[in-house]
């Protein structure tokens, strides 16, 4: 009796979408307004605090940016691996 080997399919997992509460936490962390939709808060974060965001945070808000200018700036920062600045105390 020959047993068939079961093959596992490699399914690529899509990145988890950031919830509204995750983006609101980022807004509070970087002292910007946390009112509005995910896309509105993401655009405010990008325009006001993009140089202070970590690479992980930049990737988290990237799908919600509608403005092509903000999106290109953020993508350029991710590609060049620009260092994260520290917030002034």
C-alpha cells in the first residue's frame, strides 16, 4: 500500500492591515490629531512627522495614503533606509 504525500501549498500571507486604534496610537505618540479616518490620520502623520517614524510605522501607514506626493516621499524614505530622527523632548 502506497501512501500519497500531501503537499502543502505555499500561500503568501497578506500584510495585516492596521486598525484605526493602531493608527490613533501612533497619532498620540507623535502628538498629532487623532480625529478622523485612517487615511486622514495617516496623511497628517506623513506630512508632519514622516522623518520621525520608524520603518515599521512607515510601512504601516503607507496603504492608507491617498496623496501621491506623500506616498512617494514615504516610499523614498523606506528605500533609502533613512535613519529615524528622535523627537525633541
